[in-house]
């Protein structure tokens, strides 16, 4: 079961795009999913809105389609059910968007083939029948909107496996062109005109369609190269069969096919042998061009009636004469090639085709169709019977010629199957241009020898055969709502508007509604699954991107790939300090002491240290000797401070003490780097480790400072040797003092007790510290709430140089305070000196 596809209101807004860009967007098999987030549902008749009833003319650059690149067809792979459904949704969207009718229905065709159709044909059926019977003079009283197709029918077989997607989209755009541009009322009026003139309405319909198809194609192609590509692919399938079969068709149909070929290639069919047809086409070539380039249906139909129709009338007569000759050959040989039953040596696969049609109809709950009725071959011509006398030798010649014709038909079919597939657009028939002229002369002599009654019967038979062939060809192209049917009174095929079978419509609607309900459930489930999959893909994508960013940042911070856990711990500590760092930077900017430099400037004096060239030129000629500049001291941007941080790494520092100490190290490293103050970090316990030497760049990944700070800060020391790191720090401070002339050094020591090992402990260590404090600032952060430990620290560092942080979490804040005090003290000292 298929689905009636309907529009989404949001599609109305898409017309702001350029047509070619939108063609490419919609024709993309991927982009169609954008519009599939909601199920298409039928709209009620009173909601049907046509975007515009005017025929919009789009520029058409006249140039042939590139249809000559014909290769052997690739085997068509049967589409999966999912692929079939996706293609159905795509053609439904395309039909709705490009027809500008957002309530356009898209149905499977129970009888096969592609066409546009009328949703309510019974509304105009009675008026058309009255008009064709001459009971009403015209159809002007029928509202124009009733002639506008509301449906497009597609061939189920083509969708499932018969056509490539480009071909499907090409034929869909062709049918959209008819639905949007063709005025079918003018077609009915033209067929009535042909009937009144004594000609076959099918001749008019067949000739009109050969001009109308290219005209609507021009409208659809317009300025869209994408549609041109789809049309090109579609007509590549049409072209080889047409060239191979052209001489088997009635002369009137040959002219129609040649018109389409001319539109495609700008030339006549090279295999067309009938010189009269070619000459007649040359006579109407300019009129055909005029039809193709017409702006409106009224203009194009005026051209057809006044300048083209007369040529088709001439060829109708010739075609009837040809049908007489073919009928005589069939009767003489007993062959059915080209007859109603058709088929020739290979037949037409009619049983298989009928079986397929019946399956489709049963699928829609419509029951089996009647199928095509073919008569048995008539008996051979006999004098006084149904034909003139033919001698045995002539009959044998005809029989052999028909056998040859059947073999040729078989060869054409095999070639068509190899190149474009098994679908047959043009039925097999006898090629009279390939019959030896002597034999044709004998056949014509047999016809001329018929009695008047026999001639009349043969004329009737030939006319009916031509009429049926033309009607069959026209019915493949005309809307399903208007089909040519044989009139029981006149025996001619005339247009009939199909009546609406309410019972049948109800069955189709119920089947469609049931299908839609089931598809809704499937679509909802697919949407949920797709949303979940998309969310998962998005999450995985973000995770992968975050992983890449993390890996890159780890590399920049000096962490190896195997140190991910260590890196994440470092980032956690760093983020905890981020707010403190920014606030401290803003507060302390003005307290950072700057290095003083010597410069020469000010007003020139009589005595100084440097000549002012400007004043020499300006004042010397006036005997004013104030030309000397004096030395001045100015602050540079370079800070006048360098600091080292020493952290106790003994076992007693394990836990929060060490975590806060490491956070303080991170804080100082970040702040001092921003102030461009040289900084170093050392850990001490039973040995000294220096993850950051004085003056190192904290962000230098090659030195792996950040990971090493965390690795060394593990509180694993078995004792507390405070003297050894102080010795090293003082050596570095002394070297820095020589390097950074006019700058001050400071040492911050974080510990939870005094020293219990090393070269100096107790009062000896205290005396060493006090001696060094004469040159450098040495302060202690004591992480202990013990009064005894506080007294010990004060004996070592001095009362004013110890900060006790009994609440270890306050260590960073205390460090902020001490650093600020040191900065203020150094700044004050320098400014007072």
C-alpha cells in the first residue's frame, strides 16, 4: 500500500530561494530527510489552496539536451522497502513544492504509467459528454479550477526497480509541468474541432501531445540546470527506442515523435525514412519553434490549430492507407505483429504485464482489471470473402517478409532491453519502409482489387486500428481523469472524463489512512531512534572534541598522555584558585615595586652629565650655555622582586596541608608570572626537589613544571631538613641579586613544624635565618594550631615573620596577605631609600 503525500505549510516559505538552488536541494537524496520530521497527511477538499492559478513563464535558453551519451544500461537493483518509501516521499514533496499546489495528492497508478489526474472528474464529466455530443456549444461555463489536476499518478514498477532515481525525478517534473501549465480544456475543445472536421480526435490528441510535452518541459527546465539534467537522463531512456521503432509507427505518430526529437536534439530523427514526413516537418519547423516558445497555453494552442494541425490531418489519411497495407499482410500471413493482440514473435509480455497490473489493483482493493482484448488473426484474403485474391506465391512472399519483420522486432526488443530496460513505450509493428517495393506494389494491387464493400470494411478496420493506436499512445500521456474511450455510437475514440467510484474511493482512502497510521507509528519510532542516535553522536562528538582539547592542553602544560589523572587533579586545583588570582592581580597591581633606571632629561642646565643637542643648536648662538642634561631616576616596567617558595614535604604534611600548599604554589606561580617576577619552587623533607628553578617559565611544557609540582608534593618525606633548601635558596637569591641589580628577594617557607634533621636545626638554624633576613625577606607559613610549634617558628623566623594558619583551608588567603605585605614593605623600602 502506498500513501497519499501531502504538504507541510512551512514549504510555502521556500520559494524565496532561487529555483535552481532549491532544485538541487530538493533533488539531493540526503536533504529530503529535512522535510520528513512530520508525516504527510491528506488535507480536506476545502483546504486545498493553489499557490497561483497564473501560468508563470520562465526563461528557456533554447539548446539541445545532451542525450547522445548513450551507453549500455546498468542493471537496475531492486530497491529496499525503505528506499522505496524514501523515494515516494521525495516525489511527493517535489510534486507539492514545484506544482505550487500544497494539497496535491500523489497516488500509485493501478494501471501503470505516469500521469496527472483530476480528483473529481465526475464534476465535469457530464459537461464534456454534452460538448462532444454537440449539445452545448462550448465549455466556458465550467470553472477553470476544475480543469487543474489535483493528483499525480506514478508507476509502481518504476519506483521499485524500473527507473533510476534521476529518471524518476525527471518524469515527475514532467508531470508537474502538465499539472501546473497545461490547459486541458483547450485539449477537449481541439478534439471536438477535429471530430467536427471529420478527423479522429485521437489524431489531434496525439499531435497536440507531441508539441505540449516539450513546451511543459521548457517551463520546468527554465533556468534550472538541475531539472535539465534530470530531463536529459529521462530522455536518454526514450531516445534509442524511438530511433529503432520510428519506421514501425503510423505516419502521424512519426511526425509527433520527430517533433519531440527535434526539441531534444535540434534535428530530425536520423533513422526516419519517410521522406514525406520529413518534408512536412520542415514545412512546420518554424511553427513548432513558435509553439515551444509560447508564453501561455492559449498562445500555444492557437499556433497548433492554425499552423500545425493541418499537417497532422494530411498524415492521418496516409496513416490509414498504411494500416490497410499492414492489415492485408497480417491476414495473408496469419501473423499478429502490430495487430490488436500485438506481440509478434516475442509477443509483448502482455500476460506478465496484466498480472502485474492485477496485483497492483488487488493491493489497492480494486479487483482485477479487464485487461486488453485482442482478436485472433483474421483468415487470409479470398475472393468474394473479406479481401481480394492473392496468389500462393505472393502469400508465401508475404509470409516470409512477416517472419523477417518478426525477427527484426525481436532484435529491437533485445537491444532495448540491453540499453534502457524492458519497458516498452512504442509497440512493435510492421516496418513498411523495409518491405520490398515490389511486394508493397502487389499488396496495393490486392487492395485495389477489393470490392467496394470490402474496401469499405478494410477502410473501417484500418481507421479503427489507427484510432486505437493513437488513443493508446495519448492515454499514456493524458491525465487519468480524461482518457480516450471508444464511443459505441460513432466507433471513434473520444475524450471521456472518468467518473468517481465512491465505493472504490472509500476503499482507497481507508487503505491509505490505515497505511498512514502505521507509517505514523513507524515514523515516530524512527524519529525517536534517530533523535537518540543523533544525541548520542553529538555527545560522542563533544566528548571526542573535549578529549582532543584536553590532550592538546596537557601537551601545552607539560603532561604526558599517561598522566591524564594527574592533569585533571592539577586543573581542579588551578580552577579553585582562578577567582583568587584575578582578584589579587587587580588589588596588587599598584603595590608591585618597579626597577629604577637612569635617564637624562628635564630642563637643560649650565652643568650636567650629557649635552642636549637640541639646546646646543637653539641656545649656543645666543650665548646661552644652558645646554647640559642631568641624570634622572625613573621606574621601568621591570619589577624589583624575585621570590622562592619552599614547601615542607614530610609525612606530617599529608592530606589537606599538602593540597593547600600546592594550591598556594599554583597561585604564586600564576600571579608572579603575570607580574613578571622571577619565581622558584622547592620541596624539602629528607631531600630537596626543585620542580621550578628560580627564573624558570612556569608555562614551559618542556620543563614539565606543572606535573612535577604535583608529583613532588606527595608528603612522603621521613624527616624535615629545612636548612638544605634554605642553603640552595640563599645561593640562588645571592646570584639573583647580582643579576637583578636594585631588586629584592623573598623566601616563603610553608611547614607544620621546625627542622628535625639536616645540617642546621634549632638555634643554629635560627641564627642562620636571622642573618639572611638582613638581606632578604624570609617568612614562614605555619600550618599548625600548636602553641609550641608557633613558639618554635617564631624563634626561628622572628615574631613578625610567622603567619599561623590553624585552619589549613585559609593558607591561600594567608599567602595573599603575606605577599601583599611583602610587596608593600619592599615598595616602601625602595621609595624611602
